[in-house]
C-alpha cells in the first residue's frame, strides 16, 4: 500500500474511492474492485504479446469472478472469455458478451449445455473426452452446424505452487491423455466429424504457479507432438492454448514472477521450438483467471467481538468469513488485512481474524500484526478478487455480500447484496402444514 492508495486523512482507497465511504454506503461485508487495475493486467498481457509480434488471444477464465459487469469489462477490453458451465455461459450472454469470443470448457458438459453452446453460437468448444466427442459429433450432425473445437489434452506435466512433477502420466480427470495415444485418436475423430472444425490444442497445468519450468515443458512437449502429428495425421493446429495459472502475490512472503514474465517466456519458447522443429508458428492463447482479478479486489468487513486467550491468541471477529471467502479453510490460503481507517499505523499486536460462521475452521487469517482496533472498525482483507465471490455460499443462511466496482474515483454497485427473502425464495413449504399421523 502506497500513499497513492490513501486519502488525505489516510483512509485506504480502491480505484480512487474511500473504502470507509464504501462501507458506509453499501454496508459490509463488501467485495470491492479497482476495475482500472483489471484493465491494466489485461493490457500488460497484450503488451507482452505485441512486443513479441506474435498472434495471440487472451481468454479470461471467468470462473475466477463471474458477474454481468465483469463480462462487460472483458467485452470492453476486447478479450475472449472462457466459461465452464451453462450458468457462466448464460451470464456472459446476459451481459451482451460476444458469443463468438466464448470458449466452453468442462470435463462433463451435459447435452443441454452443449446444445446451449450451439444455440448461442459460442466461438469454441474445448472437447475434453471421448464421450463428449461423440455427443458433439451427433449434435452437430443433426443440426448440420459447424463449430470450432479445441481438444483438451493432459500433458502429463502438472505444476504446483512451488514445484512441478513431470514424470509419466498425470492422474487427472481432465482431457485426453497425451502419452497413451488417446490424444492422437481424438484428433482423428475430430478430423472425421463433418461439422467439427479442429482449430487447436489446449492444456492447463495448474493454478497459482510460481515457476516457469512447467510452462516451458508443455510448450516443448506440445510442439514436438504437433510436429509428429503434421507427418502422421496431416494435422497441425492453428492454436496452442496453454491455459492459465499464473501466480499472484497474496502476502509479502509470495514471490511469484509477474504474469507477464510467464507469458514472455511462453512466447519466446514457442518461437524457439517451432523454429527448431521447422513447423509453422502457432497462435498462442492464454486463459488467465486469478492474475486478472485477484489483486484488483478486496473485501471490507466490520470488526465486532474479540477474544483474548492470555498467552495463547487474540481473535478478532468480522461480520463475514468462510461464506464469502472459502479459500483459507479450503486451501489454507493466506491473506493480509489492513485497517481501512489508516493502513500505515504501526502494527502493535499479533491477532487472528475469525469469521462469524459456526465452525472453528472459519478463520480468514492466522497471526497477523495489526494496530490497535475497536469494534466497528473496517478491516480490508486484500487481494480477494479471485475465487472469493465466485465460490461464495449461503452457509449458515448468511446472504452473500454485494460487489462494487470502483474506477477513477467513481463507484458502482454491480451485484446487489442478497436479502433474507432471497434466502427463502426457492424454498417450498410443506403442502400439509399439520403433521399427518398414520
Ligand atoms: N483454464 C482452465 C482450463 C482452468 O481450469 C483454470 C482454472 C484456468 C484457466 C484459470 O486458472 P487461474 O489463472 O485462475 O489460475 N478455486 C481455486 C482455483 C481453481 C482453478 C481451476 N482452474 C482457488 O481458489 O485457488
């Protein structure tokens, strides 16, 4: 946090708006985004591709944060989006997002979802498995409708946060296996299907990746296989989609490369490999989710109860928790929080930030230094823009928070706060309110 992020009286700002004013206006818990920061991340990716002068496409992995307004931002910036369900596809359509810029992912797309994708005219369907290949072949034959497809392959390389394994087969539910010939078989099936236009190959090796090696290895492996396919199958893809997964800095301990450094390396490796193997250059697609939205978002909470166990721990409780951010409980994810009224105050004591949900695992942050606080203070948990709102739940029948976009000093509500009435909206009362004894 720099002075540029603070108002004259030291309040934390987001997109040029005072977070205390936002908490007042919209209540807490509240997700707030600096949409200018999202645009900057998108443009940083574009700049790397442009500097290397290669054909490319950026497809926002909208699972990281999907809402009508977010698809509108992606549309304004001229990028593609990937969707992984009928619901995301529907939301993008409601947003007026151009359907020819949608890629449809998933390891078990239903017939209804595939039909929806064909009805909407999505740009590309990522075929994941043989069952889906058959469904889509039958559907497109019946409809006499051509659709662009990519094959998702499992390259047998998985990247984890700090290491990667490359040995043998990756045990994954996603994609056609590359090592056992399944992918070759899938290429042949797609080639034989009259209405499937096979434009490329897709793979995704993981999320929150900090190291380059995994990406370089998939580029090397894919280009080698493409060169073989050119000879053996008469197929050479136009597009190589390397997925997303570029890591972001959640805490001061995280030291990832910049997302753009990953992409620069991927591009240079692709240029080098295609030259070395004497095959045509590929159009490179990336699917960043987290890296476009994580650090652009934060969650505002109000502090309430506290519990000090002498010599053991001090808990500060906020008015949200695992319902609006499941990541600490689910993945042991780490976040940092600041006091919105003055993030630069010297931190005095070590505290742990608890949620309001009825289980002990509902902790947002363990052991972080904070200045002295009082009930009613607004706490900003930083960098919650990815997989926060999108994984939110109504656990304990808590309404999900609102989402506000801020940019250039303006704020706009983009998702309303749920109400109690929303919580019972889908409940169907018993037809016989009196218990019937038989
Ligand atoms: N493309 C595909 C095919 C994916 O499966 C994913 C994420 C992405 C792109 C985007 O990856 P990203 O750039 O966001 O790392 N809920 C978890 C993350 C799950 C990611 C699943 N796939 C979390 O909160 O960390």
